[in-house]
C-alpha cells in the first residue's frame, strides 16, 4: 500500500486548493457545532455551580404579611431541607446626577452570619452590621451603572420616610442574574437596582417586626417542587399569598433557561446545514476526480490492487480532506465557544466561569462531519472500486451530440459562440449544475437566516413599544389604590393623560392543563396601553370575559368560546369560570386581559388599580420626576424610551456577534462551492479550453467560457437561496418559540439584497483565484496526449 499512499499524498498536494476549500466548509460546520455545544455546556455548568455554591432556593412564595412562627410549620413539610423568611420591599431612590426616579428592590439579610439560602457573592466591602441600620449592599450592575463606591450615600423613600443609606458592600446574587424592574422587559441597571439591608432595620422601616412577606425553600434532591407548592399555598393562603413558584418559574432563572434552550436549538439546526454542504462538496470533488482518474484506476487494478484497496485509497482521501477541516473546526469552535460563553457570562454577570469543553463535544463534531463527508462520497468511491480494469483504461464513451431546439431557435442563433458553449455544457450536466446552484443557495440562505434576526427585532420593537405601548411611562403603585390616586397622578405637572391598570397573579386552568401567570385589567378602548394583535389590529375590550394571547391559549388548549377556570392568588382570592372572548398574537410573554370593571367585580372590590400609564409633556419631565420621587404610593417608574434603548442595546450585542459568525460561515460556504466547481471544471475541460485558445479564442473568451458557467449557476442559486433562507428562517423562528419570546418571521428586501451581495463578494473572490490559475495555463502540457 506504500505506492498508493504516495499517490494519495501527491493527489492531495495537487488538489490542495480544493482540499482547503472543502476543509473550510467542514471546519465551519464543526466550529458551529463545537461552539454551540461547548457554550451550552459551559452555561449549564456555570449556572449549576453558581446555584449550588450560593444555595439558590428551589421554591419562592410572596405573602402580604405572615408571622415568623409559620417558618417552623413550613420546615416540617416533607421534602423541605431549609427555609428562610425575608422581607422584600420597593423604595424610590434619589441619586446625585441622575434626575429620573430610580427604583430600589430592598431585600433583607441577617445582620449576623450568612443567609441560609440565596447567599451573596461579595465583590467588595462587607455585609451589613447590626449596629448600623442604614447600611446596604448594592447589586454590582446597579453600582457600576451609577459609579457608586463603598462609603457613598443615596437617599431612599421607604414607607413614606426619607432615609440616607450608606453603601458598605457590592455583591452579586444567583437570584438576580437577570435583574428586571416591575413591568420591564429587559434589565435596566440605571433605573432599577437590588439592595440588601439588615433584617431588623428593614422590618422596622416597614412595620414588619416578627413577620415576613417572602419565604424561600431549599428542597431535598428527590423532592417534587409541585407537590410542596400545593402544601405551601395552603399554609400561606390566609396570609395574602400570591402563589408559590418553583425555581424554573423564577424570573431571573426563567430568562437564563430560555437562553439555554435557544442555544440547544442552534446547536442542532445550523451544523446540519454546513455538514450537508460538506457532504455535497465531497461527492462533487470525488466523483469528478474519479472520472479524471479512470486510467489510473485501470492501471492500479491491472497491477493487482483489489477493489477493496482501491476503495480504501479514495476513502482515505476523503478522510484526509475531512481531517483538515475537523482540526480547523476544533480550534475555531473552541475559540468561538469561549468568546460566546464570555458574552453570556458578562450578560448574566456570573461571578465565576466554567469553560471546560468535554472531549465528547469534539468527538461528536469529528464523528458527525466524518460521517457526512463519507456519506456524500460513498457513491463515487463505490463506482471507483467496481470499475472493470479494461473499461477504466479505455477513454469514456463520448457524449451523444445532437442538435437541440434551443440551438436552432432564433435566440440560440443570436447568441455568440462562447455563450452557446456555456449553455450546452450546463444542459449536458443538468443535475451537476443544479447541485452547484443549490450549494450557492445554501450559502445565501445561511446569510438570510442570520440577517433576518435584525428584521425580527425591529418588528418586535415596533409592535411591543410603538403599537402596543403608546405611553411615555408607567407608574407602579405599592399596593392596590382607589381612583383617588389616579386623580392625584393626573394633577402632577406635565401629565397629559393617565389610564389605570390592574394586575393580579392568578392560576388559569383548562381541564388538566394549567398556567401560573397573571391577569391584567384595562379600560375601555385604551389609548396608551393597547391590546395590539401582532397581525396588525387593535383588539376591542369586551365588557366581560377573557382575552388571551395565542401562546397561552395553545398552552391551555382553548379556543374562543371555551371557558377557563381562574383562581386569583391575591386579595380575596376569588375563583370563577370565565369564557374566552378573543385571542391575539404577541411576541413577548403570555398575557391575559379583562375589562377593568369586570376584574374589579371578580375581585369583589370597588374601582382599584395597581399601575397608571402616563402620557407626559417632555418639557416638564424634571418637575414630574421630582413629584414622583416624593410620592410614597409609587413603587416603580418605567420609562418607555429607556426600555427601548435597553432592549436595543442588549439584543444588539448578542445579535452582532451571531451575525458576524454566520456571515463568515456563509462566505466560507459560497467560496467552497464556487471554487471547487470552477476548479474541477478547469481540470475536466483544460484540454478543451487549451484547444480553443490554440484555435484563436483570446484569454478573455476562455475565461468567460469557464467562469461564465459558474456565474450563470450563481445567478440561478441567488434567488433560490433567498427562498431557502425564508424557509430556514421559518424553521428557526418556530424552533425558538418559547413562553418568553416569539421571534416573528420578518425578512425585508434589504436583507435579501445584503445576503446576495455578501455571497457575490465571496464567490467573486473564489472565481478570481481560479481565473488567475487559468491565465497561467500551460497550453503545451495540457494538449499532450497520454501514452
């Protein structure tokens, strides 16, 4: 086999350009797979380690006020390992140099020792002490957003009293990986921050001595959170419970888990595309190489090499090409996986980062790519092994030439000779030409899929922030207030319009299906917070009944006319069977709405509200901010413009990284397909092109014949690629349909145009490389006849 191995090395060196082009495509597939799987693995390991080290709770429950003696009863529930009661309250903060209202989430911690659950990671300073009740520990992102240091002071309106708080520590917590204020859709560290304060000091400030309003549970490993939640809700029902939730539904963890689920989807779909193209390229190269090696195959068999040895020779060639791509993909994937993980770690503010890619990830990438390449080349290798020696040593039968209708048509006769040569070559090998166009189309489709995310985000912003939310700000209230509060807010400086809203936690059930979420009450035909269907219509508010998002209706398996059993988890905790009157499409969350008057009747209360949407005069914002900071009833202020800015900044950071990755991979696909196609065509038709050159065709015409064929196939592949990109975008958006986000399938014409231009650039570069080789074609060497 030494002679065949030497021949293998010579062939690989001779085909080094094509080998590298195939390796780049294989490397792209392997890199995407390794990047996605390693980042996914790192995120899961980092989150698990973070949760375990800081004893992140398994169950959370909020109440209005419950006595601390209840903790002993909770700790006796089967499956409960540890219990920690806390106090959580909102405060309005005033920070020097920042005139907008800032909302602080105050969380109690023991003045002595560490919390049993949800322990803090101190980044600097210390925890609070018993002797200084005005000390606080700040969440690190909030401290950095306002450049707050140890020893700084900030003013807080707590339960109607102004207090000056001193920063003694800066920390992170597993409970606030994703810190979002009330009603917010994205983190806003400038306007919402978490602060930890001593238990005794916070209890005294909010009249909660000997009581708590939140409890966290740590469970034994084999315990079922759902069973414990049922028992916990019974214990807390009399104390104004809002309904306990498992860790999976805790808002910060929920966002993190949704991100991990999206990574899983990407690690499945995208590598498949690249490896399918690699298989296609392997088949294209090997089938054409074997066609040009016919006489060599015949000689090998004449010298006694068996079918198996010949097959193994060409199989090793495929494995060598794939091996180069695998190594490149490993290196690139490991680097990109690290970069990707660091981006996520920065976004979620992990205090630690575990990035130890499992060797199994690299093995999976190698195995999948090798299988794909061998599967693509199987037919060509089999043909080489079964080719009889006598037939192999004879030249292939010449193709049947005949006059076609096209060549005799007026259009065919009008074309010049080089163009007719191009069209005849394409028509003689229609399947090969189609596969080349499909390869180009796949390159365009990957680019379209990447760029369509920008269009999707723009559509979400348009629907969510411009069509649905027309208010300038939303003011959240400490607890349910009467219409008197609405009238007070309307009299504040700069307020042009104000609309009330209600919001209560509730369990929605239909048969054996259930959803723990909330119900929002809105007014007749609201102008500021509309119920806007993403399909392009404003939903009318019926006087009775429920309006559900389509995603929630799917989860509960209900349609218009069906009824949903509603169990409100706050106040008097009413229960009722309410019909579904209307459905609407939304891209965020799974909301449910009712008319505010019907909601008040359900709650058994007079006119009440928990939030107010405001339209304001921008020229009087400073006066309005000062007024809101002084109102003890205000628990949160959400600015729409700030929310849009934060949404854009957060999504843009992630999107630009992914778009850059896939733009590079799409270029690699386009380059690999076009280079291999034109380079093999040059090998096959070198004698023909050299003959035309001797007969008088100039170099430009020869280049036109070779590259014109590629250009025509590219032009066919571009619109096909746009169509495939739309299909791929549909596949990705459906695969990433979660309870948190629905990605709309929106692809603008500019996106298709950009994808086409980028692919044209990559293919033009590969064509230029082949053109350079064509210009240096040795006519005498090519025209020599083999003896």
